[in-house]
C-alpha cells in the first residue's frame, strides 16, 4: 500500500457557501485521504499554487455560483502551466447537465451535482489515483 491520496478541496470565486465542501473534505479524510481545504473565496491562481505546494494528486472544486465555465478553465490552464496537468480535477456543485460534457472535454475528470453519493467520489479517486492508494 502506497501513501494516502492527497486532495485539495477549493472554493473558487465569490461563492460563500462551503457546507458541502466541508462535508466532502471530512468524508475523504475519513476514507483515509489527506485533505487540504483552502477555504472560501480562492482565486484560480491561489488554488493552483496550493495544489502544487501540497503535491496534491487531485483537486476538488466546489462551485455554487454559476461561474464554473469561467473559473474551472482558469484552474486547468494554471495546472498545465505549472507542470501539474496530471492532477485529477473534480468539480462539484450546481452544474447544469448541459455543461458537464464541455467541462470533461476541457479536462475535468468527473462532475458531481448535489446529492451525489460521497462513496462514488471516494471510489472514483481511488481508481483515478492508483499509485497513491
């Protein structure tokens, strides 16, 4: 068994609701993952810097503000620019179904909407980051 999966949970933009992100962070921690929660109102550059500094395997972006089609590409571009394009990117929140294919085309590994089982996220991360688990 390797090291625990390291996941950054981030709230990009001006969205001030983080209850769901905290529940996800706690659930991933309870599943044995190392979780770094960035707090509210993070810029894409701050999120990228945290992911790189923490040598994270994955980043979960929680977006409830509707700005996902602006913020997520900026995080993806920043990760690539920093040589961290292999980091698994998950997006959760109030994401319209029609936006999911475009987010995945951009490089998002998986999208979770309200009510998605946390067990699905845990299983997905374990399969997407096998070297760390």
